[in-house]
């Protein structure tokens, strides 16, 4: 009789465990489904909502956001980035000068959806880099090579910044500064400047 009671208790425990399993599965499935309606955008980024090719005009800010589970969220950095360039640029007197220059820039968070829709996530290579090279060459061509070695280099950096801002800011890219890092003048000119 005792063995029969023990067997009945064990059967009841197994039946209860099996009966509770669908409830656990249902709760887990519900939690997973609920999570599909939320997305987390990391700090220093915005989220661009792409719903089967239709891009939302507003971007998602960093943090937890509600989302359409069928939409794709493209994260785009709005942190300050550095574009480094080493290029040979012409001077006013026709000399070729090697210039190491940087552009510090960031994506305008409000314009991120437009940038994604019209240019794409690789906007640096498509818009900023070629314009930066073109502007740097255009500005240095108006100055003598020795200007890159003297206090006028700050004037040149400001001119490059102003010209670059005019070209890329309407496209959603904010340029913060364009510091000249290093200037490599032709050997003869370097010696002449040092002698003076």
C-alpha cells in the first residue's frame, strides 16, 4: 500500500511538471516576441529606421527605443572621427609640397536619415575624402610653399576648414577642424628657409 502511494505521488509530480512545461514555453516565447518591439542604440550613435526601403525622416536616439519588428535599424556613429590624409599639393610658385593634414568631423544626428538615404553609411569615402583633397590642393595653390612653414599655416588651415564646411555641411557632415600636422618642403627650399 505504501509503495502504491509513493508511485501515485511520483506520477502526480511528473504530470504536474509536464503540465507546467507549456506555460514556461509560452512565457519564454512571449518575452522573445516582446523584445522584438524594442532596440538599444549605443552611446554616440543614432539609429536609422529602414522599413523595406522606406527610410524614416527621424532617427532613433541612443538608449532604449520602440521599434517596428519588421524594420531594419542601421546604427550610424555621431562621434568625432579623424580623417588623415598625406598628399602632394601644389604651391603658388609651382613647387610640390607633401602635406599631412587631418579633418576632425562628425555626422549631424538630425541629418543621419537623409545621409543614409542619399549617400549611404560610407559617406566619408564618397563625400568627405574627395572634397577634402580637392579643397586642400585648391587652397595651397594660392600660397607660396614657405607659407606652409611659417605662421601663415594657421591661416591656410582656417581657409581649408571654411571651404570644406561650405561643401559638406549641406550634406549632413559637420567639420570641426582641419589641423596641418606636417609639411614636407623640397630640400632646397627647406635649406633656404633654415639659412634665413
